[in-house]
C-alpha cells in the first residue's frame, strides 16, 4: 500500500457530502503524499503537530478551519441554503436574515484580516508554518463533514417522525442519545445531549437539525425556523447569553447535541472510508472513534 495523498484524502471527504468544490473553510495547508497513518483532530495546534511528527505519523488532518482561509466566513451564508433545503423560500429567508448573516460574515473576515491570536486560537499561520518546518502534511476538512452529519441525523429524525408523527420531545432526545457517537461522548467525555428548551412530554412536531454552515445558527435563525413551522430545532451548541435569551423567550423547542457528538456524526463515515483504504487513523481531541465501541 503506497498510501494516499492529501488531495486523495480531501476528495474522500468531499465525496461523502457529494461536493464538487472545496468549501472556503477547508483546505490543504501543507500538501503531501504516501500517507499511511495520520492523526485526525477536532482542533490542531503546534504541539499536536509536533507530537504527530515525533510519533511517526505521516500527516495531521483537522476538522475545524486552520491556516489563513480568509473567506471561511462565507460558509456561514449557507444557513440560507439550509433553510431552502428545508423548504423555506429563499426570498423570505433573505428578507429576514441577510443583514444579520452579512454582519457575522464580515466580522469573521475582519478577524482573519487582523490575525489576532486570542480571537482565533489555532487558526493563524503559525500552525501552517510549523507543519511546513516539520515537513508534515497538514490539512483541514470542515463543511463536507458537517453537511454529511446533518444529512445523517436529519434522515434519522425524518424516519422516526414518519413512523410516529405525534412523537414527543423526550423521544427526539432519546433518538439522539442512542446514536453510537452519543454513547461514546457520554462514557468518555461525560457530555450528553440536552433538551434545552421545552417540556419532555410536549409533542415535537416538525424537527430540524441545523448544522453545516460553518457554525451554529445565531438566535435570529433559530427563531426563524420556529416561526416557519419547525417547532423543534436541534443544534450542536450555542453561546451562553444567546441560549439564556432564547430560554426566556420560549418561542419554540431547542435541543443541543453537544459539540463533539454533533460534529462526529459526519466524521464517522470518513473514518470508516479511510480505514477501508487500508490507512491507519488516530482520532483525538473530541473526534469520536466509534469503531470497536458499538
Ligand atoms: Fe463541524
Ligand atoms: Fe465544530
């Protein structure tokens, strides 16, 4: 086995989400080939790169965006695409949300322009420079895994809802808790999904998993789903103040999967595909490796 190149690893990731182009939050920062074993980590820093080199790994693949990727914020606009996929007309979403989304995208672009480490730890040029000096191939794949994970959980949600149209919030929570990634997140990290807003005995009605647009939706997007027929919104996580405000307003139901669980849903098929090609992959830093755990 001669191993894979960084390009080949990236195309395996893209294929999982049927993507033809590399999204702006993903990229190969230090290319390489003949990769037979690599570390897969949620976030990558200089220490991790050094450890990988010392332990004889051929590459490091991160999930969250690394390196410059100045325009990564653009991927946040995908929230409008997600709304459209969930049958909310584009014009209506744009009228309600385009201004707030635009502000968020421009704020992120400014952060990248400023390159202040405390604003974006592990997202500077330092990691890329270190990988280059270590002669260690380094890349990150973000949106394809998030999109793949969104599809996986939404399909499960839709299947469960069609079997039991009057299902309750506690049933939605149970569905998430029974995912193999959830069992691992609970046993290994002690983190479980939460019913954040809503009574467990309430009917869930229409349930949407909002994931795959760079980061979790801001409150206006969550409320927009509530106002457009989705009584129950599932997201990975949210900022404390935003969640508190939403809880006070109580306009709909909100379930939090937890970050590691939610992100790992789309990584599981990638890990499987990589191992099928004969490569060795070591998962770290929140990426859940369910093989041998199910
Ligand atoms: Fe993610
Ligand atoms: Fe994430």
